[in-house]
C-alpha cells in the first residue's frame, strides 16, 4: 500500500497563477509504475510540446491516458 501525502495546495495555486501548470490529474491505475503510482497527482503544463522519451498525457477516444512517448 502506498502512503498518500497531503497536497500543498498553496504551491499548486501559485504555480497555476504564474501560468506554469494548467492541469492536474490523479492517476487511477498502475500502468506507469514504478515511476508514476496509482493515486499520484500529475501537474501538466499544456504549453510544453511532446517529445520522444518523455511522459505525455493524451485523450484516446474520450479516455485520458498517461504514457511514455
């Protein structure tokens, strides 16, 4: 079982206000373990272009997936 740590919402709001992070998503499965675990929260900057070898967020037929490109 993984420990769920509290989220520093003050930091998240500060990042969002500066235009750095535009989207937060909570992981619901374990397909990216050990790097990203179920219940982790990802901060996604939608202004960064996807690159080979990097982790990306994608909408596939209405389902959001997180995979390494």
